[in-house]
C-alpha cells in the first residue's frame, strides 16, 4: 500500500527530505520520475505502464505536501518503515487505502527507479 498525506498536514516539510524515492512534493509543485531517482529515458513502470523520466506531471495537491503514488515504495528496500510517517509530527502520513500494493510490486517499483 502506498502512503498518502492527509488534510491534517501542517506543511512543515519534515517528510520531504526523508523519502528515498523523492516521491514527496510541496503543494503546487510538479513532479518527474527522474527527480531523485536513477531512472532516465523511457520505460515500463511496474504499475503506471509506459513512462518518460523527464515528462512533467501536474501537482497532486495545490496547497499541501503530497506523495506521488507511482514513486512511493513505502521505503521497502531502503528502511524498515516509511520514513515520512516516522518523522511526521502530526501523523498525517498514512496508508493509502486506494493504492494497496504487494511487497513484490513495491520492490519492482524501487528496482525500476533505482537501476
């Protein structure tokens, strides 16, 4: 299951530098697969299909920090627990019930982004 940031977010930014996949962005910021990963060019993402590393994507939230589901691996393969949740002072980094993912899929996403 990917992680999401709830509306209780206070925009402190503590979570952003902790993400090993650079999957957390400030509200209003656009994102790319290439940011903070080793992925370049084009490829078949394990859950998103054909993607381009440098294609710019719209912000996931105009006002609050947000997590890009396609880049989130719950820190699997990096840490024992999601680091965003571990440092969040208001406990707003929680499991996203709309994006349940197996450990195998999370590891495949990690491998895809960090060649």
